[in-house]
């Protein structure tokens, strides 16, 4: 004989099971939604993996500018990067040029802010002068190469709408394919497609389309190496498909978390880059 | 004995040399500037005609660095011994201070061919004769001490001897001379050195600096021994102190630069001596933008104001050109890159609205390879016959520079 109280308990238990059944049903459906990343999220993770790994980073960068006839010019520099905080936040860049001869000893510093124009300074050894330079055009060529400043140090994610298109393989690697369309009209491209490696979120390929919809620039990550446990694109190239000009970049002597001091990013060291950082 | 000393020195330096990283580089250069309007006062047809070689040694070992940059030139316009130590110094770098001792190029301020706080010597002849930009500055023999505590950066420059700016040579340029008949000339160099201090730091995202200098004017003044019947003219460098400031930072789409300085003409504070420049205030406002890829535009407004104009006018002898109390100059520079930044067109123009002086310098420069570049350009001058540029109006020239770097 069940008491009134026991009947009530059983009723509630049955109700709870019924309720839980619905919860499980919903929970069973949810992961499909929760684990599919949006285009925005893929690009955010890609930015963190490609441009922000480590507290700091150093590389000897060798750029070959190759015209359609195969003639080469070489730009060689040491690039130092330091993050101010989390991925997507402020960064500082320091670059010291070894080649070509007429820019040897030139150094260059960028304070990069995600939501506003960079601050840039250049040291001109010929007259021993440090100058702040205007930098509103992030789509400008970096030292005459096919890479723009944005290609080197990143484009604000907020500047584009990012739409997940589909999954696709690049070679043997599974990738997310994301289409990014500029929100404003000031960009020099109509949209771009980025193939982001599902495993490490590095961009393995990027196609930029001009405003008429013609493909005009092609980025490829040609070699990914494990540097101190961080997958790093150590060889990359950017080809202008309309002019036939291309730029191949190799990162040598790469390192992460080297303890680069904040004070390095200053006029003092712009004038006298310390040997220990620019070798 | 000397061999013994050399061996000893070599042995002493060997450990340092073994640890040092040594880099040798340099260039070979040809530089020609043809007259475009008239022959030189000496009858020659070129402002510049020379072959030049530079060798640069850069050695680093620990906190020490040695840099030596020496030139050897063959001048075809009658100048002897064109060898020169361009720079030669030793650096010592510590945690929050450093030191540079020797001949060094120092540039202060923000101006583009307009100098408000840059009190260091220049080579105006190089600028006007179509030589490469690096020859605009002359090194000073000095000790430079840098200190970098948290709150600001300090740069103290102590030069035991004075080094003047080089003005165009009278054999090559048509210089204004108020007393051409007086052949007896002497130059009196200051018997002491000079000292400068620059303090700089970031202030709310702007680069701010203060400048203090005690020394001499870098360009000479002239004084005749007798105003009515001069027999001798003395060239000298009047005492000068400078108190200046500058700030630069982002403004709108570009970079805004502001500079101001008070020039205290210590040798003539009353302004009664016509041979010594009046005390002055100098102001500069500059703006640089990059409207599209590979194009940069720069604009400057520059003003000079005399402080004792009444005294200057009263003391000025009859027949001497009269300068205005205030002088206003505007400049513009366009720089455009082509062909993956291997071809550069640059045009600089300056116009002084107070005396009509103007200076235009277009230049096209191309890097044939990573080691060889060449430039072709021109210098055009105009204005009144006694103005800074006006006096050079017959010295317009077209120049060529070719350099092989190794």
C-alpha cells in the first residue's frame, strides 16, 4: 500500500524521467550544432595559430621577389614579434634589414592594434634619423613584395564577413574552406577563400578575388614545421596571377618564447638594433 | 720596436677579434652633376664629377661595437685629397645606458630638408650638387651618452671641437657676396666645442622631445674690418643656444609633426650687430599621408621670426639686402614607387613666400639589381639674388648617380 507521499514521489520520478528523456534527445542533437565552427570562429582560431603563437617570435626572413621572366631580387630581414596579450590583441613588430645592400641596417617598427591603424617608425641609416610614417594603407605592398602589410601581420577579422563554405582537402590535409567578404568598400579585393587546416588551424591556401570576381592572388603554405611544438609555416609564397610576379618566403632561425623585452620596441634600439636579436 | 708594438697589439686584440663578428661592406660610385644654365664661376661645366669608393667595417663583440666608414674619391674638378673618414666610432651598450665615442652622424628633429632642432652639421654643397642623400649630413667628433630610465630617454652630446656645416664652394656656385672687391678673407673657428641634450619619450601615443643646445651657428657670418673702406672680411661662427621641442603622432589619416625652437643668438642679444643673426623663433608643421599604395605625400609649413627686428633694421648698413621680420616657407614632397618598389620617383619643392626663394628637386631612382642602383635628378633654384636659393639661380644642375654595393 503506497502512501500518498510515495505516489507523489513516483509521479515526480516518472515526470523527471520523461523530462530527462527530452533532455537527452536534445543533448543528442546538440553536438552537431556545437562542434561545427562558424566561418568567424575558424578565422579567429586561424589568426591565433598563424599570427599569434607564443608570447614572442623571431625569424630570419628571406623573401625572393620573382618576376614572370624568372628574375630574382632578395629581401632579407630579421623579424621579431611580441604579443601584448591574448591572440587578437595588440602586437609589436621589429624588423631589421640585411638585404638588399641599399637598405642594409634599416630598421622598422610597428605597433599593431586590432581596431585602429598601426603606428609605424622607420630608421633611415643614411641620415641617422628615426621617422614616424603614415600607415593607413595596410593593403600596401610590403617592401615591394606580393605580400601586403596585412598578409605579414594580419588583417582585422572585423573587417570582413566570414562564411563557412564547406570542408575540402588540400593534399592530404582536411581543411575548412571559409569565404571572407570585406564589409567596407575600401578593400582592394572582392572576397577571398581560405583553406584552414582542421588539425592545426594554419591557412594552407588562400585565393584572393578582385572586385570583378577574377582570381588574382594565390597564397600557399608550402612547408609547415614543428618549432618548439608549434606548427609553423616556414615556407610560403604569394603569387599575383594577373602579373605573373610571385614572392617566396622562407623563415629561418625561428624561435618562440625567447623573452624579447618590451624595451626592444623603442627608438633606442631602432637606431642600434641589439646583435643578440638581429643575427 | 714598432714591429714589437704591433705584435703586442695584435696579441692583445686577438681574443677580442676572435670573439667579434666582423663585416666588411662598401660601394663604388660615380656621381656627376652637369650645369643646366651657366658655367661655374671657375668656368667649369660641372658641379660635381667624381668616382668614389667607400669601405665600411662593422665589428661587434659582446657589448662593444666598432664602426668605421671611410671614403676615397677622385675629383675631376680640381680638388685634392678627397679621402675622408665619414664615420668612425666605438659603441658600448649596457642595460639602461649606452655610449658612442668618435665621429658620428647625429640627426635631431622631424623636418624634411628643413631644420629647426637639428643643430648638427650639414653639407649643403652635397645637397645642391646632386650627391646621394647620406652626404647631406656631416659627422661630428663627439661623445654621445644615452640614458634610458623608466620616465624618459636622454641623449647627451659632448663635442670637444666645433665642426661647421659645409656651404657651397664659391668656385662652383654663384654665391651672393655683398663685398666682392675685398679679396683678403679669414676664417675664425670657435676655439671650443659644443654640447647638446635631447630628452624624449612617449606622451599619450605621441613622440615628444625636448632639445637643448649650447654652441655656435653652423653656417658662417661675415664681418668686414671697416664698413666704409673694408680691406679684410672675417668669417666666423656666432655663439648660439637653442631651446626646442617637437611632437609627432597620428592625426587623421596621416602623421602630424610639430617642431618649435628658440634660437638665442648669445653674441648679439640686443640685435644691434648686423653681422650676427638676430635671435629667432622657428616653427615647423608637417603632415605626411599615404593616400594610395606606394604613394606618399608630405607637406610642411616653416616659419622664422626675428626677435629684434627694429635693432636689426637700424644696424643694417645701407646697400645690404633687407630681410623680412617673418619668413614663411611651404614645402611639398611626392614619393611614388613603381615596379615592386625598384623604381622611385620623388619630387621635393620648397617656396618661401616672404622672399620668393624656391628650390625644386625631382629625382628618378632605379635599382637595376640588388647591388646596383642609379639615379637621375635635377636641382632648380630661383628667387632674389641674395636669397638662400635665389643666389644659386644660375647653378641649376642635372645629376647622375650610379652605385655598386658589395
